[in-house]
C-alpha cells in the first residue's frame, strides 16, 4: 500500500465518477481506488474538505468567493485531471473552461488554433496578464486516484490541470470583486509541453496592451502554502541537436582507406562538450548532453552511417543567442580531418525564463498579502525549459513556483506517472494570482516603482 498522506484513509471505491455530485458528497475515507498495479491509493478528501490555508487574509470578497466556491475549484480540477488532452488537442478542456467563464458572465475568446482561451476581467487602460497552461503528457497515470485519468496513455503529470483551474478560479473570483483597479487578462495557454503555445498566444494578441505578465508552476518539492520566487533566470534555454554522419564504410583493418565513422562520432561526443566549456562563460550553466548514439553492427566493419542526438541547455540568454553558430563552427572543425560527412540539425527551443526585478517584487507582494510573508521562499534556476520565457521577451513579468507537496510522504516529481498534488494548493494559487494582479495594477496606477526584491 502506498500512503501519500496519513491524514487520509485508504478504503476502496472504484466506481465513482470523480465529477459527480456523489463524489462531492463522499466522506473522507471512502474514496480510495485501486491502481493498475493493484495497490490501494490514498483517498482524497472530499471537495468541500479541502482546506483554504489563506482564509481570512482578505480582501473580504475573495474570502467570501473561496468560502462559497472552494469545492467548485476542486471539482473543476478533478474533472480536468480525469479528462486530460495532449498539446494542441485540448478541445474538451477549452470547452469546459469556456463554459465556466461564460456562465460567470465573462466573454472568453478561443485562440485561432481552436484550443486555449484569452479572457479579460475588469476594464481600463492598465492591464496585467496571468497565464495558466492546460495541456497534458503522453504518459500512463499510476496514482490510482479516484479522479485519475480516464484517457489511456495521457495524464496531467505536470500539474497543468491545476494551473488551468487556478486561473479559472482567479478569473471568477476577480469577476466577483466589487471593483478592480484595471484589467486582468487570463491566458489559458495550450501546448506548453511542446514549447509553442506561448508563441501562439502572443501571435493571437495575448500580450497586446499588457503591462506585466505573471505565471505559476506546481513545485512538488515545495510544501503547500509556500511559493518559491527568484529574481533573474528561473528556467533555462533548451535546444535539440541531431548530427547525422555518413562515410563510405569499409574493413576495420583499413581505416586509412575510408572515413572511420565511429571514431569521428567519438571525437564529437567528447570533443564538442569539452570545446564548448572553453568557448562559453562557465557561469552561463551551459551543458550539452547526448541522449542517443547509434551506429554500426559488425565488430569488423566500419559503418556507413550513424546518428547522435542530444540537448543543449544554457541559463544565460546572451549565450543562447550565440550557441547555434558556435556549435556549427566546432562540429565542422572537429570533423574536418576525419573524412566523414555530416549533417547538423539544431532546433532552438525556448529562451531562459528571466524574472524581471520589479515584477518579482510584485509577485512577492502578492504572496505576502495572500498567505503571509513566511510563505515566500527562495527557489533555484532549473535546467528545464518553460515556454513562459517567450512572454518575458515581450513584456516584463515573473514566474513563481507554487508549493503542492502535502508536507508528509514521498515527493513525486513532475512528469512521473505517479505525480499528484495536494489540492489545498488550488486555493492558495487562486489567492496568490488574484493578489499579484491587484498588487501589479495598483503599482501601475500609482505610477510608482515597487521595492527592490532580494536578489
Ligand atoms: Zn511539463
Ligand atoms: Zn509544466
């Protein structure tokens, strides 16, 4: 038996639609389910039992909205979790979000691709954008949760169900506010996992007229109630590389009469990372790692073709700009004496996500107002990629990490089939985004800069 959180009981119930009224009414302890492996998973608390950690932090309209709709927020997340969709196929997700927004009197606009939404709340020339991504991953869920994926081979293992839900809750809570100091634009972004949804949102005018843009990502290493912030780069650039090698091939006794393809590949495998480390600033955290090497079969035959594939990451924007021509130069220099031909394919991914200083201070002000100043913790730059970085090429903004770990039990990483989150984070997420939007709009309207964030 796997116990994620000892607060929850672990009895078995397998035939409950997680989105049903019955599921909402279940008492704790009767909502466990068997996983594919036959394990009994921990039961989730009922929707109405999910605690609002920030209750009482105000403003009164936000406290009141969450008291009334907290269970709805959990229900939305469980629905989205049970019905995940891959990048650029988020049609059902888009329709579901649109339905809730429209029912609240808002007017969402679907992106030209047919998935993802843009929706404004409030009015006036000042505008802050909040982004939540909505796509799932091609993995088979193993949580055994009551609300587990009903789609074979697809699951929300990156928490984008929570991101979409938090943004939806924020939209509806803000729509219930008696007044707002400006406009809040909600960006329900598709296709983050394939690193292109942000560009689609920008192309659709998602950042037009926006003063600042903010976003959150679930962090399973951070306890619920905490939010990780950082000035500067918080994720890294990530490019894909492939090199295809060709040679006439031949007998291994006569390498001088052909191009020794395997030796040439070995030269690039070890030589390219080494040369890179001498041609780029080591402080840029640039790292090239090969993930696939294929060539040859027989021990006594020099093969005619081979392929190398890998990722090239860097934490520094200026370095990222220089990498493509530099790689081209170094691969050419390494292979010139070998007599082996090659084709280099370099796909630039996303830029590093670099948090702007004032925007980071604003998100910290939002966290403090929402949950208290003990909620803010420092976070590190990850070597992973995040396409929110494209937004910050266009407008100032900041991205933070939302604690989703229950505080006890194993910490399951993002992109693991067993990933799940503590649903109290849905409500802390709504509070943080709502307060960040208010802090940002108020700062813009005062015409004041904000305090300097700790570096
Ligand atoms: Zn992901
Ligand atoms: Zn993600």
